[in-house]
């Protein structure tokens, strides 16, 4: 039986054109994350969701992506990675339309959930196909760098394109960005992308899929509710139930011949450290982005378009450091490059922690640029560090776990830090007695409620709300700085991966025998 790893070969024009096609879903997913945060004030005004519903609108997408990533990676091995990618792309396009025309918080949450399930098919499929198409180690490194850079480009384009659409169209228009991108993927994918599937892969264990969701979703829900409203019986019970399901999930994986998740990988200290760093860094990034985008609009008074433009320095900083980091990692240990980046990120978080509500826009924009610049090395090198820490024959499984850690971290950041910031806001804001209960639970709601008040009362309420919101962002800045410094030290001490350009060429990741369903162009 032939395998895709029999003879490493140089990629030809078809593979490089195929890489351009694979960059489309990556570009879309990063745009989708950034434009949603810009749309939060508009969604609040149009659909009037509660604070809890608004958080679910934002984070259900990431939760379900994280929950289904490993499952979809295994499913792609069985049905075909190109087929799963195209199926997911079609579903993503349909769900995008449903989200754009949602008529209430519940329908938008449902559409976002569908987007999350569809989105979970995209990232593992694109990365797996890149690994299959680019068998030469150096070419694969370039291809993965392009893949990562497209994620950064999406973050840069998202605020500008999304801000322009919010300036001239309704809030749902931001979701329609995915439709033409997915249409192009569906047209070009069958022509340029080869198909691969593992003929010897075991069946997908549906019980494990159910258990993984039964563990992840209750844990996140419990943490969010506890952070939002304090410790009470129901969220604590839900949290414990999720942890119990997690234990059952782990025990089942250890007894399966073809588990969804191989927990033997976690025995490697470098592997564990890399995952923890990715998880914590993405957790902080998710919460920070949520508050910075709202700060620029709700506290700074910027339009969506201007807010998007103010986010460009951070996005371009991320692109530059993502591109430069692999070059630096060929000279010194990748862990040192990541650690230095995390230290830079900590400086940016400190600037956010010291910002105020009256003259802080320049400081917030600069601090956020440092946060993103410092995150570039982690985004560019994190997956390679995780995969390099695992045995070569388990590189594919390690990459799927890395993606899960990243997505789960972003979702937890919005849920936990978003709830922490909201709790700080509610404890500090001075709500006038004459407005209805709950009308000032978020700054967006407070600004709306202030329109019904006398001018002097409204001005005091708005000032109080903006100051309280900024204090919430300050707390998140302190948390981010501490976590960034702690993980920088951890990475530098524990991970011993040598420079990629030192000595012998980087190892080719071994793969299980996979029969190409369609031979790639040579």
C-alpha cells in the first residue's frame, strides 16, 4: 500500500495554488472573530439581548469549535479531508446567512452555534491538507507560515471591512462576509485541492463525542455564571457535572484502540507547557479584544469604522512578528522567541491596566499593539512547538489538540474575563434610581438608558458607566500582564526545543499509512 510519506517531493504549482484556496477559510475565521466584537453595541441596540445572552452570542461559536475540533479532525481522516472541508464551507455559508437575518437573541445564538460546528471542520482540514500537500520540511514550514499570516491578515482586515459595513449597513451584514469567501472555496476547492483519507482509521466513537461536549460546555457555563453572578448552587452543580463527564471522557479514551484524544501525549512536560501557554495566552487575548473594541466605541465615542482603523496598528504588529518569528527561531531556541514575545505582551497589558476613561484612547491603542506584537511569536511557533514536543507518529493528533487549546482559550477568555469585567463594571457604576432594573447592566445598555434621562443626570450616569467599564478593562490588563509574565518564564525554563536551523534539518512528521483518494500534482 502506498503512503503519502513514501517519498518527500517538492510541491508544484497546483499545491501552491491550493494553499491560496486553503487560506480562504483561515482568513474568514479570523475576520469573523474580529468583526463580531465590533458589532456588539449594534447587536445590543437592535436585538436587546440580556448580558448573559450577549455573552452566549459571542462565545457559543468558540465553545462549539473547541468541542468539535478533535472530532472533525478524526472525521476528516475517514470521509476525506477535502470533502469535509467543502461540506463545512457550505454549512458555514448557510449559517452565516441565518445569523445575518436573525430576528432575536435566541435565533442569533442558534445560528452562531451552527457556525461553530461548521467552523470546526475548517481549521483541522486546512492544516491536515497543508501537511499532506507539502511533504518537504522547508516548504511545509513556508506553507504553515503563510497559513498563520493569513489569520493575522484577517484580524487586520476584519475591523476595517467590518467597521465600514457597520457604518453603512445593518449589524447582520458583517456575517454575510463569509458567503462569497465560502462560495469561492466551493468553486476552487474541487479543482485545486487533492483528496486524502486514511483507509485504516477506526470508526468515530460517538459516545466520546457526546462525552467531550458534556464535559466542555457545562464547565464553561458554570465558570461564566459563577464569574458573572457569584457562587450559587446551580452553576456550581453544572460545573461539577461537567468535570465528572470530563473524568468519564478521559477514562473512555484510555480504553479505546482509536481514541478521539490520546492522553499519553500529556506525559511530555514540554507538550503540557506549550498547551498551557497557548490556552492562557488565547484566554487573555479573547477577553482583552472584547473590552478594547468596546472601549473604543462606547468609551472613546468612535464610530465602528474609526474603531476598526484604530485597531490596525495591533493587527499589523501581529503580522510582522508572525513573519519574523520563524526567522528568529532558526537562530535561537523557539521557546526564547516566544518568551520574549510574551514579555512584550505583558508590557502592553500593563498599559491597558493604567488607561483611564477620559484620555486613554492613544494609550489603549498603543498597549493593544504591544499585546498583539507579543502574541505573534506564540501564534507562529506555538503549533510547531506542540507538534515538535510529541512523538513524530502522533504529530497529527498533537496539532488537533493544539487547535483545540487555542479555540478553547479564546472562548474561555470571552466567558471568564468578559464576566469578570462585567462584574467590576456593575460594582462600580452609579445607576440612577429612576431607570428600570437591569437597564444599566452593561455600558451599551447604560448609554441607551441615558437617552431617556434629564441632561445633567444622563451626563453623570454616562461618565460613571464609562469609568466603571474602564476599571473592568484595567483589571483584565492586570490579569493579562501577570499571566503573560508567568507563562514567559514557564516556556523559557521548560521547553528545550533547539533552533530550527541548527544542525540537522527539521524532522518530517511520521504519519499513519494514508491512501490518497486522488494523487496530488507533482
